[in-house]
């Protein structure tokens, strides 16, 4: 029986990945500072950080394959250096340890945010896209360096495959990841100020299945974009209004204005409140670079076949409404708990 370690297995994608692996009869060990939302008899939980080399080494005892998902996904931290420490440093620790251990197969989970160019073209970004050095901020820079380290390990002969999920959506996102936080944020607002950009959304269950396919069928040193559909944000807002039954007014905001406003909010958060701002300049820059993404390689080489996004988007919005996650109109800014850093403030998942 294949024995698997999943770092960050308590995260949104991670918990679906773990469930899918268990359904396939795998023995799974999760390394994460937080326990799984739902206990599974076949899953062993090792509580701890991917920065702890000794613990990572012990967690790999008897393991055949490693899925590395642990990281900090948010766009703001009180100490920006933590992005590099966790996202790059943690990847370095896990890959180096797996290599010394002789782990047979390694999957590194990256992000689509690092594939976009400063001046996006009309052509979809493909899986072979060269990663530019001019990342829009500390989060994407840390993820780009981690991705590059994984590619370098593969180039030197270690069997590393890279899976690159886009923005996962689905119900029961207990960690409130950035896509869910975005949906919940807009659900609280009847006046919706937004950038008009393209988002690639994918059912979180499809993303998890895609990671498994990449591990089983992917070629070492290759990156597989695991996305769903690229759709304009304004269409997402239309669906939210339709599902919620609320009358809303959408106003498109100029990108440069949004960048200046969010930079000001970040400055205040960094130097005054020390609490997450409602938006970040890096998030705006990512949006301004965003374009269509190609999943053709994953479809061709892995047999990856994601379902349509609209049904799961409707399901997610309905769940957020039914769960009462949205706040009153007068308190429409995301709470500290809804923001990515406070939910994901752990070195794992």
C-alpha cells in the first residue's frame, strides 16, 4: 500500500486531497499545525511546522510519496519576510528532506498567480510559461522562488512534479481561503466596487483530483495548471446577485486608482493598526496582470477533466448565505477571521 505524506493537509485543497487519497486506499499522514476538520481513521496527524527539519524528517519515515501544500496564502502579514520564510524556506526544507530520504515521488503545489505577466497578452498562459522575476509583491515572489526551487530539483534529477491550482471554490471552506473571502466580502456589499479582470475558478474537488493525477501521471520537471474556467469577475458578481436575490450596484474601478488606495490601506495596516487591510496593492497588481490560463497540458497528459464552474459557484454562494457567514451591510469589511492571514496563520496548510 502506498504511504503518503501531505503537508498542509488541513487546508481547503488539502482536506479534499486527503479524503480523495483515502478513498483510493492510500495510507495518509498529514503534517500541519491544525488538525483535519473531520477525523479519518486512516489518517495520521503530525502536528507541527514544515520549518522544523527534524519533525519533517520524522514525518517522512516510511513514506513513498509527498504532496507539499503547506504555505501562507494571504496577501498581507505584519512581517512580510514570513512569506519567504514559509513559502520558500518550507519548500526547501521539505524537498531537501524528501531527497535525502529517497522519497520516490514528490508533488509541489504552486499557484497560478506567478504565471501572469506585467503586460498580459490575449493568448492564454500555458504550463510552460517562464516565471518572470518582477513579481507583484512578497507573496508571489516567495511562491515564484519556491516553484523555481522545485524546478531546479527536478532538473538535477529528483522526480518533482508541479501542480498549479487556480482559484478553488466550494462549500465548507472552514479556513476561508482568499477566493472564499472574496465571495463573502462581495456578499456583504450592495455597492460593489471592483476591478474588471478575469478569474480562473475551479471546483476544489477537481483541483484535488488534479493533484493526484499529476502525482500519478505527470512528468518530472513539468508544471500542470489545474484550473476550471476563466470568467470575468463581473459575471461572478452577477451570479452572486442572482443566487442571493439581492439588488446590487456594480461599479468598475480604475486599476491605478485601486492600486493607490490599497497601497494606502496597506501602509496604515503596516504602521498603525497592525491588522489586515481590506485590500492590498499586490492583490490589485495580480488582478491587473490576470488573463486566461491554459489547462491543455493537464487535460492531454493527465486526463484532467474539471467540471463546469457555475454549479459549484452557485453551491458555494448558497452555502455562504445558508451558513450565515455574511455580515450586516453596516459592517461589510471582512472580519479578521475571514482574512487569509488570520485563518491561515500557521506554517502548514
